[in-house]
C-alpha cells in the first residue's frame, strides 16, 4: 500500500492527531482499540 497521512480528532475534547501509515485500516483499528501506546491514548 502507498503511505498516507491521516488526521484523527478526539470526540472528548477535539484534540487533533496527525499520523502517517501505509496501512490505514490497520492503524485506525490500532488507535480505536488501544493496541499500541500512542499520543491518542492520552486524549
């Protein structure tokens, strides 16, 4: 897959997160299910 840039927003406080991945579906799932420790875990 080609790399892509994505933006996620916290529904709780509106914090924006910008990331880069070559597997967008997998990365979105990881964010939603807290699989990896990341910036979005804090917000």
